[in-house]
């Protein structure tokens, strides 16, 4: 994998790689619907990466035909003018290996191959962000992925050892969490001052990269009614409040802590841009009720922007032209904003 970035090419737009996601799911259909939105895709120089047969299938399911320009490498894209999306064909799986709406090692291997190509291109400075269609973790694990999710696959591939975390976004509201895919009985073990500080900083900095000039971030408590002064749990008094104070001292003007059952009312009404929650469902239930059809997941803590829709590969509606593209559109737009900021940061690093 490349570890040294190439000099930044001059361009008005970020270069964003798109992938078709799990080939047995709704990803190909979603990308066809996204790229049919000319008003949206003009925000970036787009490179779609995937198998030609799968891209054709996605367009057929969606009932659209999208003009693309075929390229042989990511490098070739930099020398070509803006215009219709680029298509970089890959041979990652044969059609007869991928039954629709079924998990398989072949589908997982396809996903891992395409994502690895995009990660290499990002590490080499050839693209500025990646927006991937929904994946299927089980298929990826069947193909040999030893990690619990794609975030940790990305981190391992990019050799990232610092704190990681998923962000979920509805566009104007982002959430981050102290613990994620762990049993509820273990949640309190993850509530530490160090983890809270890490997540606060990750969320605040990501919001800045996404275009929020002065992010307004709030921190939720763990226990009912935020512990009621310690009578309903000591985590707020002993850990969370001191972490908020320390974040402020380090230049992160976050507020809190607030009871988790009311903080999202304030966020819904526009008082906050981001909320740090203590565990998965504390934030996910609220966010999905507020806007499931437009939810986006951002992979936090990585050196390059990676985004996707917050929903999964939806095998139950695969191949039926029923997939709602709105979350994918929002994921792409966030990738464009963060990719532009990432590109500008790289330009500053390589400037003479």
C-alpha cells in the first residue's frame, strides 16, 4: 500500500471515489440513482469503482442510463477535465458467483478488493474522499475480514492506531458515541475521561471539516436524568463532567452534561450541531426517529474522509427498484465537503 502522497493536482473540485457496495444488495441501484442526479454529482470529480456487469445491473434496476467516461487508473482522472463521472472497471467477482440478496464470501471479497483499491488511491493522494454504498459485514467476514466492522478494517489497512469512532449525521445534526458495538452490560466500562475527550475532539474537528465554522457540541449523561447529582449513578459526577471541563480547558467549547432523554429535543430544535452520547442506542434511536431516510455514517478518526448511508444493504428489497437514495445523496454531499477540506489541507502540506 502506498504510504507517500503524490503532489496535489490543481482542481476546482474534490475527487470523490464511489463504490457499488455489497453486490448482492441495493448498492448498485443506489449509485445508479445517485449518478443520475446531475445537479448533485457536479459537486465533485466522481470516480465510480466496480465491476462493469454490476454497474450495468444497477442502472437496469434503477431504470436509468448514466453516461460515464471509462478510465484505466486513478492517476488518469487527474489529467482529464471535469464533466460526466468516470468509471474505473474492476474484476472483483463474476455475476454467477453473486446470488441476489444472499450473503457470500464472493460478495465480501468483492467489497474488500474494491475498498482496498480506493484506500490505496486515497493514501497516494489521488482521491480526496470515499463514499461507499452499503456493505454486508457478514459477507466481509465470510471473505476473511477479521474485524468487527468496516471501520476497523479501514483503520488496520491505513495503519491507524489512534481513537476511532463512527459519526451519524442528519446533515445539520451529528452524533458520536463513547462505546459502539458492545453489550449493554459493558457500556459503563467504556465511560472514561480519556475516551470522552477523544470522542469530543474527533466530533468537533470533523464538524469543522464538514463546514461548521463554530460547532456547537453537547455531551449527554449515562444514567437516567444524568445521575441526579450522584443519587442515580456516579459516572456523571466522577467522569463525564470532569471530561467536559477538561475539553473546555483544551480549547473545545462543548457544553453539558445533559440528560439523554431531553438533549435530542434541544438538538432537534437547532440548539446543537453535535451530540456525544455514551452508548450506541442512546443516540441511534433518536437519530433514526428524526430522519432514518437521510441518515449518514462517517468513519471518524481516519486520515481520509469516508462516508456511507446509515442503513444497510437491505437484502429484502434488493433488485426491486425500491431503494430510497436520499441517504446516499447526503453521504455523497458530506464526502464532497470533507473531501474539499482534506484536499485543501494536503495542498497546504505540499506547498513549497
